[in-house]
C-alpha cells in the first residue's frame, strides 16, 4: 500500500470514531511503526484547575498506541493493556501524542507513546508517557 493510501486509511479510521471527532483529534502522521495524533486544547477539555483533563491525555495515548499497533498488525486491533504516567500538568495550545512500536510479534505489538503539550510558538513539554500492548483480533492472524 502506498504511503498516501496508508495515511488516508488511518484518517478514515479516526474519522469513524465519534469521540475523536467530538474532541477534535487529528491524525497528522500515520506510517508503519510511527504515529502522530494532535488535539487542540479547548476549554471543554480542561478540569477544575484549568489543566487538560487526564482522561483526554489518556485517550490521546491510548488511541495513538492503538493506531501505531495497527500500523504493523493490520486494522483489526484492540488495546490489550496500557499504563500511563502523568509527568506534569498539561497546559498549552494543543496535545501532541507521538507513538512508536517497541516490539512486534505475530498477534501483538508493544508500543510506546509520549504525550506533549505545545504552546503557540511550537515549544513542547512532555506531560505524559505510556506503554501498551496492542493485539490483533483478525481471524487471519
């Protein structure tokens, strides 16, 4: 599959997720073993202290992990498990989730995702890091 078709397939999958659309998530990079997911930070995504809600950060990590797992296992995947560490409160203009594959087996991939906030000048600060196992649910695997 060409890189452009691969990327378009990923964008279509994200667009089919109503929650992703609700929060404005955008897939800006989708290639084998590499994913970049961005979410604009808006007031609706903040908690009472005006930081991005941990659930939104967790969504970004989980979805980026699943997409990067799908990039090597195929589109029929689910998150088997993941762990997240929040390292600082998230403030800025957007969230940027960068995911990569650590290990790929026949039916599962272990993946890592770092989540950053980005300010209006493009400076990034890590706010969370996650690792997860993504499993193929395809009967042909």
